[in-house]
C-alpha cells in the first residue's frame, strides 16, 4: 500500500487566494471561510484557509515534506484511521438548529463530537464570526439629509410666493388687492342692505342670482391673479460662454439671437413668426411666447401683463381673466339694476317721491352710481377681447400688427372662422404647469438657481450708474501703445 502523508504547517501566515469575484466560494465552508481578497470595504488579512485552497498557496520552492513508504502489506487495512464525520453530514446535523437560528440562540457554538473547528484570525465581511480577529464594525448612523427647500425658493423670476408656493404674484405694487376690494365691498353692501328687502318684497331669485355671479367673479379673479400664467422653464438652451482666445473670424455654427420660420409665400414676408432666443431665460422661445420685463419670465402664448391682477395673462390663465372681466361686467349691471329696482318699487308702493325713496335707501342709491361707473371699464375689456379671440390674435400680436400696412398684415394662428377661434381659446384644455412650485427642490435641476432670500434687501452694488459715486479718472486712459508717450510728455 502506498500511503501518502501530506504534512503541512499552519504556523506561518499564508497569502490569501486571488479573488474570483465573490466574497465566499462554497456554501459548505461557511464556518471555515476566512480568506477574502476582494477589494471591498471591510477586508482583513486571513489566517486560515480551506483544505481545497491551501495547497495552492504554497511557495514554489517551499519543501513539501513528503514521505513515501512502499509497503506490500496493502491488504491489511486495519491500521487505516476511521474517517471523521463531517459536521455537515446528515446524522450529525439531524434535528439541529439552522445556522441563522444557531447564531441567534447560541452565541458560543460548540462543534459536534468528532469534528474539529479550525481557528481563524479573520472572517469574511459577510460572515462576521464571533471570536475572530476582526474588530467589530460600528454601524454608521444615517446622517440627516440637508434641507434643500422647495422649488419656489430657488426660482429666479421676479415673483412672490405664498402658502408654500401654491399662490404666486408679481413682485410689483399689489394693485390686485385694491381690485379685489372693489369687487368684495359692493357685494357685501348689496347683501347687507338690498338682498333682504328684495327677497321679501320682489323675488328671492334676485339675490340668489347675484350671489352666483358674485361667486364666479371673485373666484375667477383669484385664479387669474395667483395662478401660473404659463411660465416656461429656464436654462434649457444655454449657449457656451465665449473663450478669450477664440478667433472671431473663424467659421462656427451660428449662435444668433433669433431666427425666422420662412413662409412659402413672399406676400406674407412682413408678418413672419419669430422664434427668438431669450438671453435672460436661456431658452428658445416657442411661437407666441414673450418675455415679460415685470415678471422677468417667458410666458407661453403671452397676451399682456395685467396691472389690475398684478400678473401676466398667458395660456394657462387667459380663460380666468376673460371670465373675470365678463362676470365683473354682468355683476356691475346687475348691481345697478337691482338697486334701482329696489328704489323704484318702494317709491311706487309707498307712493312717495323719488327723493324720499333715495333718502330711505341711501346705500342702494350709492350702489346704483357705483354700478354705472364700474360697468364701463370691464365692459370695454370684454368687448375688446371678444374681438381679439374672433380674429385669433393676442393683445401683443394685434398691437405689433399695426406696424405694417393692412396689405401686409397676416394672422398666422387664425382658424378661418370666428366660431372656431372662440372655441380654440375658450374650450381648449388647460395645459399643465412647467414648474411644480410647491414640490421639493431636487439638487441639479437646471431650471432653478441658488436658494434665494424671501425678503429682498437693498444692495448698494446693485444700484444703477446714476446712484454710484464715479471716481475721477487717474492718468491716461487711452490705448496701451500711446500710454507710455503720454506719461513721458506729462
């Protein structure tokens, strides 16, 4: 019998095998795995290896200490040692707790009889065995996320936001507050001094109808004043900054400020549809979009900036604006007629003079005067915008068209008939907003800028040139070639 005894020494440190892309090799060697050469976090030098890997770690010139004994008594097998039962055998592991349960219930595990547990100086990062030479890992506490604020706090436009970005308005004089009071105060006076008498003496339908129109007027005013008119996102088409060493005469791709969509007919050349690049918002504006210098935003289908709303009128709030103007016209006429009817009916029933009836109902008579005055302006606006919608134009387009003679004027966005133009404006769906101002800010959003202060402070450096102290000029300020001659002459 040839018996090969392989004697190895575990005293010296052995080099860990090269990583095969995994943290451990075989499921059967979980208790004995200590080698890990993967360059991941938590690697520690290993001190023991499995039997299948240990022969691979020998140095090429290391003596192997192999003794070969040639003996012919191969039939005598009584002197062979009995095999040691593996701890993973069925008999030894039957009715024993699993590994996950064993780690929880038994902190210091005792190997089964007949099996030897190899000592290890380190363990795998995934199997942090107890009693190993690896120091205990300290769990890192999650650091609280930095509060980046909301979208409206990073918006660069000249806007004021309220209630967490739900309402917005231009950073100008709040004339819209006065406009709202001009609607609310007459309505309150009507409900206090005219509605009870009209309900009992004429018909309950009069105050009910007035309340409905008053609600529509107030609601449309609120939506038109504090909603997003259609602000286009910024910084979508940023031009690269010019380099100092670039040759201005070198041929490059065109980066002009504007371009024109050429029409097929030469007769309409004077009324082209411009598509311009906004240097403030760094975007190519779509057709019918314009930059408002008061709001400092590019507005989609911009009609005009309404000072009474303190907000721009664009694609997303034009219907609210038109509804407000129309309902304000009707409520002014209704206020005038209902208050005047109250005075005339009282004069007829009580058989008194008109002066006595006015003396009886002074507040309704004041509402008659107020309704007559308040009817004119919204009625003019309502008629003007009905005319514009029938033509398929906005206020800005209509004003700019008068720069050309009538033969050269052209309406590019008309549908061909008044009914279609009205339907397109009043019945089209409201598009979604490009900004969700009440949402949380995501770092890296190119549409937004740095976190700004909610209260603007006066900055001396931001003043105009007329408010600054201009220092006197010192020395010669001409070309550099003549500077030396000027200094020599002086």
